[in-house]
C-alpha cells in the first residue's frame, strides 16, 4: 500500500550571525545552509500492518509522514501510496488516507463534534447510511456517544483526541498516518487510544504508520519498527530482531531469602557484570549476553538466593542507544 524509494527532503535554512556588521550584511546577502531532514528512505508498508516510526526530535519522522500524506514535496526519490504519488494530491487518494496529529486539531473548537462530523461527511461525500454506521461504530468503540453534542473546546484532552480519531476515520481510509496520537494524554487515555487502534486494525486492516516517543505505544502496537537518525533510516525490522542484534547485555536479578546475609561487594561477581541495583532483598547485574550463565552461577554461589530472573534490557533503552549513536561516517 505504501512504497517508498530513496525519498529525501532538504530544507535551506539561513545562518544567524552575531554582531551588528553581520546583521547589516545579512540584509543584502544571507548565508544559507542545507538541512537534510530525510536522507534517501526506502521501505514499504503492507495492508493491515502497523509500522512504528521512531527517532529523536528532529530526526525527520514528521517530515517523512507529511511527504507521504502529500503536504510537502520531496527533494528527490519516489513514493507510491495506493498507487498514487501523494504530493500530486489527487482527490482519489485523499479520500483513502487519514492523518492524525496529536499536536494539531482538525475539529472546530466552537462547534459540537457532531456538527464537525456532518461537515466532514459533506467534504468526503460519504453516503448517509455508511456515515451513520461508521459514526455509531467508532463512537461506541471509543465510548464517547454521550459527548457528541458537547462543544469541542469543553472536552477533556483525552475526549478531544478520541473525537479526532473519529473525524479522521469516518471515511474508512485504507492508509492511516498517526503522528504522536497519545502525546500529552494521561495513562488511561493512552491505553484507550492504543486499544482502539488495535481493534480498528483488526476490523478494517488499513496500512498504518505510527510515530511516537512513548515506548509503550511502540511495544503494544507495532511488531515492526523503522528507526530514523539524523534523517537517515538506520533500522527496519521487527522489535524482536532489534533486541537480538543490538542488546549487548541482559539483566540478571537474584531475589534473596528473608534474613539472608546482605549483598556485599565481591570481585568474582564484579567480573561477571555491572551491579546496577542492590538491597537487602535483591541484587541486579547487567551482564554481557554471552556471560549470563556465569553471572547467574556467581549469584547462586555467593548469596542465599530464593529465586533468580533473567530479562532482556528495556526496549526503550536499546532503541535510545541506536538513536543517539553517531551516524555512519560522522
């Protein structure tokens, strides 16, 4: 459904120079530099797939989404969404895609959501029966039937986000872009949005591209992720594979028996890994993947252990290391 080949976007930005002479000079000739927001991204997203687009602030995530939604033109490369070039902005394509941005609203604040939906129905020319069925299904899934007559500005942030989801999906798009859909929401509202996205994917199977800084969004919704670093695509694959390839350590935790001797510094234990936490009831080691068995054996040998657990490093930590590592050739 989404095919991207060597897509790139470069912005030209004016350099700011300090000093009066530099300010006067800039009136006549301003120095410009190139900002490569996206560098030759190539990937595809299939029907029914939710792909997580991850990167630090300024990595190019939103720029890439805007190109695929047809909002901005690329500098080079090609993209096909449902067989169309998105920046040509054909009405046939725009009737089949949706863009949901957590930091921007498409509803009119002074109107009730129900009136906003009626206007969107006219814009998308949705047949009456289909409109009513879509509205009923979406509002029931999100539990907001009783808020349809409330002025949008009077809704809570979580309720407004739910209304934005309904507005974006009324026309049953086949491709959905979700740009930070849970930003600023409380934990309950975040969970409601995640559950809704999964339910909607099961029933309608659109291709979905999700950007988020919340690792729980990515872990809950996406089996596959794309990582951008300084505009460059550095990883495209499953969450499981990113752990296998880039997690160099595991966490080994020994839960001590009540009344056991308190943990102590031990040279043999230190050789097995880094002690990251310890208390009277547990000691946790960060051990190299190949040394996990040795670390567990050392803990069992030196302490009165009731139980021992071995865990992968948090996925957020692994991805953060990938995002902040120096770019190739830097």
